[in-house]
């Protein structure tokens, strides 16, 4: 086999490997999206985002459950989504409430 043919063959194998990896990643993303769609379609809410160390079996005492948007306070849309994403990013939505206030490691 000539050097040119060997190089072309090698590049073709590398491209094929690259596209196989891309296809596997796309299949994995599609499976995750389908799982999320089934969850949302069932009417259940996804688990609240929080820090990795937070392990709560009951979300009934979380801040997100205790509060709701006041009608007209912030219309549904990108602005509201951004505010909710910011609250989720700092784990405010999953903060646990107790009769004394927000629960923490110190009590």
C-alpha cells in the first residue's frame, strides 16, 4: 500500500472513531432528555438542586416548597427563569426550613 493510501486510510479510521464517539454521546443525551421528558410528563417535579453533600429524602421542608411567586411579581419567561436558576445555583431552593428558621449543620 502506498504512503498516500495508508495516510488516507488512517485519517478515515480516525474520523470514523470520532463520529462513533459523537454518536454515542448523542444517544446518551437523547436518553437523558427522554427520561426527563417522561418525568415532567408524569406531573412530578425533578429533585431540587443542591450541594452534593445534601442528602434529603423529604423535600417537603425545603424553601422551594414553602414559597411561591406572588401573582404579577415577575412574569413567566426568561427573567423569571434566570432568577430561579440563580436561586438553584446557590442552593437556596433546597435549603431546609425548620420552625426555628433555616436548618444547618450547627443547628
